[in-house]
C-alpha cells in the first residue's frame, strides 16, 4: 500500500462555446502534492486546483450548457511509500 505524493502535472482542459467561437481553458496542478478536482452542480461545472489538505488554490467555474468538451489528463501515477 502506498501514498500518492506527486500529482504535479494533473490538468483539465475545458472547451466552451463563446458565442460561435470555441475557447479553451486549462487548470493545472502546478506544485507537487496538488491535484485538480472537477465538480458539477446546478448547471455549473467547477474545476479547482486543491492542496493535499483540500484547500482550493485556484477555481474556474463554467456554465454546463456552454461546455463543448472537458478532458481530464491525470499525472503519471507514481506510487511512493
């Protein structure tokens, strides 16, 4: 059994419809130990970079009806003890 310590590199790409032109946004886990969480609630999609303790560092919110694609790119899983 191991603990995943390094999640740096986790990223989520979001493509939205911005009035006929698609726009791409990216949320990336910028430091070791951080991860990217995606939550959907009440017509909104919230993408957050969070610390090990669960504290949000950066958050992006999008209307679910405007999202064309949401692609999660997990960091390479490396198991450390």
